C-alpha cells in the first residue's frame, strides 16, 4: 500500500535505491522529510542471495536490452551488455565489492593539473576535496570502511599474499588490504566477514555494506519512507513554469501511474539517469530535461580497466575470501613521465570458474584457454582501475528504433578509448605483469575489460551551466527542483572506485535539499 | 599473451587427476547411448553421426585431458535440447555440421572431419571460427561445461562457500609458499 497519494505533491521523489538513491532517501527521512522511493527491481533479502555466479547474475543484474557502439572491446564481446548494473532494491550495492577510496585532491582539478588534452572534454569539478572532507568522514562511518574511524583492516587472503609479495619485490610501498566497506569485526548490527568469496554475488553474511540492509530499513524505521518496488519510471513531467512536477511509472502488473512530487531526484545509475531525462522531452524541453548544455548523456566514463591473471606452480585458491582483498596505490598519482595523464590503482580480483570461462578472453577456445581454466586453482588475479578521459562523443543516446518491454527506446552506449586510456592501460598491464613475474608466475594473462561496473559522468556537475548538467549540489542548472543523485554527476572519473564518493555526495545533497526546503527556496 | 613454459611440477600434479577420472570413462558411453536413444526418433533431430561429430568438435575446441565424455555430454545434450526446441538453432547446427565436411574437403582435399588428424581438425576449426555454428558451440560450452560442479571439483574451484561457513577457518589465507605480509598491510583476524 502506498503511504502517499498519487496527487500529493509534497514529498521528495527518488528514482533508484542504490548507492546514491538509497542513501539520499535515508538521509532525508532521518531529517523528517517524506520520501517516495521508486525502484524498478524486486525486494530480496540476504537469504535469497546465491553463492553461484550465473544464478546471482540472472537474479539481480539489469538485463533489459541495451545496445553498444564504439571501438571498445566490450561492444564486440558483449554487444547487449555494456554494463554490469543491478536492478533490485539496493541497486548495484548488492553486487559491488566494497572498495571505498576517497578521490584525491588533484583529481578534482583535472583540467588545471593535466592541461588541455586533445579530444578530451576535461573540466575541474565545481568543488574541492576540502568541501567534501566532513562528508567523506560521515560516509566512511556510515559504511564502516576499514582503516578509517579506528576500524582495523581486513586480513589478507591468498590472492593478496601473491600481490603483496610481488609488489613489494618490485619496490611498491603502498600495498595493503585496502579501505573496504566490509566489516572486519561486527559493527552496526552486522556480522564480520566470513571470507566467503562471493562479494560480487550479494554478501550472505551482511558484512559488506549495501543500502538494501542498511539505509533502506533505517529509512523505513522513521515512518517517512514510501518504498515502491517493481516500479519502472518512464518519464518525468513538468508544469507550465518548467519545474518538474510528477513521474509516470509502470508497476509490476503493467499499470501506469502518475505520481506527483515537490522535488525529483534521479539515481538510476549513469545509463538509466540520462536515458530518463532524454526520454522526458517535451515541446518546452525538446532535447530532454535539464539539457540546455547539450551534455545530458555525454562524457560517459567507465574507468580504464583490464585485468591480469597469472598462473603459479603452487596453488593459490584465489576464490577464497574477499573478492577485492588488497590494493597497490603507488601508481595512483599524476606523473606524466609515464606517458599519460592521471593515475590508476591495482586491486586484487578473483572470479569463480564460470566467470573466468566467460571473461578470461571472451570468444577464446583452444589449448591455451583450456590450459588456463584447468589450472584454476593455481591462478591469482588483479584488476586495473584508472582515470579515463571524458569525451563528448562517449555516452548514452536513445536508440532510433529499438524499444524495451515498456515501449521506451533502449539506450545505446557508445565508447571509444582515448589515446590516454590506452597508454594508461598498457602501462598498468606491464606493471601488473611485473608484479606476478617477480614471484615467478609460469603464465600471465592480459584480460580485456568486463562490462562496465563503474558508470559515470553522463550528467556531470559544472560551475557554468553551459559546461554541464548540474551544480555542485547535484541540482540541475536548468530546473531547480530536479536533482542528479548518482555517479552521473561526476565531472571526471578519478582513479578511485566511485561509490564512496557517490554516497558522500548523497549525504551532502540531503543537507542541501533540507536547507532549501527550510528556507523555502524550493 | 605473455608466456613462460609451464613447469614440470604442474604436469605431474594433473597426472594424478587423470587417473582419478579414468573410472568415469566406463560409464560415459552408456550415457552417450542414452542421449542417442532419447533424441533419435524426433523428426529433423540430430542423428548418431551428427552427435559423434559434435563430441569430436567440442573436444577439439575445448581440450581437457582431465575431463571425459560424460562432461562434454552435458554440452551435447544442451545443444540437442535447444536444437529440438528452437528451429533457428536447429538450422544453425544442422547446417554447421553438413558444411563442416565441405570445409574439410575444400581446404584439405583429403578426409572427412572424423578421418582428419588432430592438426587438420584444428585448421578446419580456424576456418569456421566466424560462423554462427561455431559461436553457438562456444556460448553453449562456456555456459555449460564450466558451470558444472563436477568440472569445478576437478579444476579446484570449490563453489558454494556459505553452507560450509566460508573460508575464514577453512584456508582463505593458507598459502605458505610466499612470505607472510606484515600486520600493517594485512592485520590478523581477531575473532
Ligand atoms: C561486480 C561489481 C563490483 C563493484 N565493486 C565496486 C567497488 O568495490 N567499489 C566501488 O566503489 N564501486 C564498485 N562497484 C560499482 C558500484 O556498485 C556503483 O558505483 C554504485 O552502486 C552506483 O550507485 P548508483 O546509485 O549510481 O546506482 P545503482 O547502485 O546501480 O542503483 C541504481 C538503481 O536504480 C534503479 N533504476 C534505474 N532506472 C530506473 C527507473 N527508470 N525506474 C526505477 N528504478 C530505476 C535500478 O534498478 C537500480 O536499483 C561495483 C559494481 C559491480 C557490478
Ligand atoms: S567475502 Fe566477506 S564481504 Fe565478501 S561475500 Fe563473503 S562475507 Fe561478504
């Protein structure tokens, strides 16, 4: 049963219950603000999660049709799966690994620090690290990030031992079990990590933070939340004065509804958020909502990624324990001597045998491939996550003729690698291989990027309204009661896994919305 | 790919696996017969020769000494299943099989697939590697052969961990052939 009537226009309406939307909902509810939270996916609980890669993927991943274009290898290997994103209460925080790093000071000023880079649409963020410091603190506390707030680091698993031994032999200094939103000891009513090794499938011990079992129940406990699951938003409507006023959604029985609201916050992740704005075009906003800059759907970033797996004489058993069990941070600075701008992190990564088969070298067959798989027990792995360049041509557009099950144009995701991305990836492959070579790997595999797990930048924040879609609060430049509340806001990608920053921005946005409501600005 | 020759010790290890699996080999032809008799009577279904050919192709595409026919049979059954329930797939498979011998003839001007040497078969596979038939075999194998808990066990992947209490007390950090990282990099678990 809905708590708030369709015609009641006094609440804040949030689309999407993942890292951004779930956090924002809770923060607003805690302040006594009524929130309607619309989520396209189903409401599962920890007990429903599967310790099985394909089962977990088909249970929670967003599988509605998407198309791809561009020269990135994902378009060739996974033409209808550009991204690994979840459709469920909790969004992709159900499948995420938990790595929680702050963006570095210099990365907020990418344009100033890197200078002009050809074909890159670089911009400085309209805020600095010091503007976010207190909010980062709050986010780390909320999420229980290890190595902050006196929370000890996690114990390293076998995969980390291999990384650590190789990295330190190579002379790397910043190598440890990382900053993880995973309980290394019981905290916040949740257990500590059992080292299951199924972080990407939904954490069955609840040790890993997810809005599903932290923010959302906390918001529900206030009595201010109206959570509606299996509700897919199709359009955002506006009134004559140009402010947004309602959303149209389909419920699980296929019924269409119009829900009014005072403020609308979009947190559907960086493909669905711009898709929704573009699909809401009207005669007043012919290019879609909040798109006077023409930047909605552009500057899509996915991090420069790739993996390195290596085989050893003796067993590793990388699948045991946390998926992202450790990190090398020595390459995360900006050092143009390496031949590219920006930096990257190297993080351990383990896949189970089913996903190894699918991702090691998509499309591969023959002896080399089967040899790697049958030596699964002897493999160690790591993942590259580095800053990729924003490019105007990379992004999300509405497909000209293909429609989804609701008749809404499917999104096409276009991505061409920038020369800087390629130079960085090659450098990172070389360093990752050197790490494993230092501990006598017998075979080393360069593994191409997976469908994007980090999706960013398609409604970026900017100081000037002509450069981006929203201001430093995530409020759109064009429509002051429309907010962007997810990773689409990112002006640049930085080298760090994005979720801690998405949560930080959501906490900050909640304060801003509350202030604006109190001062009757909104 | 950057490669070094594989060490001798690794081969010895897998030598052990092969003897372990050989006992399954006896049961596998019975399984194959079962698959044949179940599907043989359907119209347009794959006949005995088709199925033999599929086994042979799959083993050439995804060679594993430590697996036996029983493991590949699950892939073959999946192909038969989708071929009998989906006309488009049936066409792709039937076509692929009938073209295979053509491909062999034209390129090697010698033998049928079954008569070809292993090296010749590999050459033929390279020739057809861009076809729909080949893609279908690839995707079915990836989703079936490597999603089989018997195969997992042989390759050393342990599957579900929750029902066994995770690895916290079962070897998540039992690797002992490299130095232990210091506590500041990897703190001990204090339960
Ligand atoms: C395997 C994996 C590992 C990851 N590991 C890490 C990591 O270690 N560290 C890190 O920082 N990040 C990691 N990430 C990324 C992280 O999950 C995302 O950055 C984060 O969840 C994004 O938050 P979000 O709020 O933008 O979107 P999401 O969390 O994806 O939530 C969006 C929600 O919106 C809903 N939605 C979308 N459109 C509509 C609509 N029209 N109507 C209704 N609902 C809609 C979706 O169903 C979804 O639930 C990982 C991701 C994956 C897949
Ligand atoms: S390893 Fe830890 S965080 Fe990951 S799924 Fe298991 S218990 Fe959860």
